[in-house]
C-alpha cells in the first residue's frame, strides 16, 4: 500500500511571514498543535504550539511582530507520496515521530501521514510507530 492511499490531504498551513499570533490563532481554531510553513506549495518548515508558547516567549519574541519563519523548524522529516506504507512507518519509528510530512517528487506538500492514518491500514504498524514515538519514563 502506498502512502498516498491513506494520508490526510486536508492540510492547514502558514506562510513564512505570518505572525506567531496568526499561527497560534489558527492552531486554536483548528485544535492542532503543529502546522507546516509553506510557500508556493513547497514545504519550508514546521512550527509547533510549543515553539510559540515556550521558545518564542523565552527569547522575548513578540507574538504580533515575529514571523513564523524566525522560529520554525526547517529540517522537517518527510516521505514521498508514492512510498510504501511500511517504509514511511519505519521512518516514523526511527525518528520517534507520530506525523510525517508527505511530498510529491517536486517537493510540494501533498499531506501528512499520522499514526491514526496508519492504524486504519495496519494495527501492527501503528503499534510499532506508537511504541517508538512514545517517550519512556
């Protein structure tokens, strides 16, 4: 099974020049904790609610005057939409993550693959990803 067969294609994104306040507002409206930063369809980075609430505050960045590109993570872990689901799940396990950005071969953001998406196809794969992504105590 290919990633594109089960990935989520409804992606809410930010532009690099959006403010931290705009990012926080969108996250709140859509009840999500992270958002991709996209320009002309290309994935530039990702920003999380923790980036805003912890890092930006600690650095003294103003929510209205600071653009998301200033604090976003630019090294986003990705896979391609035509990769095998097992290969994508392995990337998620190795990187200890629960969501994976999905690109086409022109590096345009196509969607996201989550543990929930994987669970619909394979409980075993989803269990392995969750086990790897969950911090041990």
